[in-house]
């Protein structure tokens, strides 16, 4: 199962305005049921310079990729990390898995 990327501004606005929010220790997930699975990461300049922002995006994309096979519903997701000194793949994966399980979006 391959997810598509959310790229259009109107899609971002729709997800942010009508989607449900779920909070974890390291990130916030905004999701909205849709026809196919889509995902985007929102990382602004407050997260650091471009090297740090790109690392956060890579970590979140990989955490989502490892968990997307267990999704039981098609949704569009926005992943918004919390500002922190250090970011780790294990923390993102743990929180994202917990959020998906708590919101009953995954089997695992």
C-alpha cells in the first residue's frame, strides 16, 4: 500500500479545518477520512535550520511508512511534530502507533 502526498493548499486547509486532531508526546496528528491514504508533514522554520527540518520530515515519513500497512481505513493525515531539542525515530514511531491505535485507525 503506497500513500500519496498531500500537496495542494486547499487539501491542507480542508484537513486542518474539518479533520480530527489527536495528540501525542512528540506530535499532533490531524486526520480526515478520504478515498485514498494520503500524508503530509508540516514543519516550519521554528523547528530549526533546513538540515534539522528535513531530518524531522524524513523521520516522520519513515515512521508513517512502517505503520501504514496496518491502517484499516483510508484517511488523509497531517503530521505536526512538537518543537524539541532532539528528535528520534523511535519516539515518533511509538507516538504515531499509539495515536493510530487510540483513534481506532489501525489493527495493531
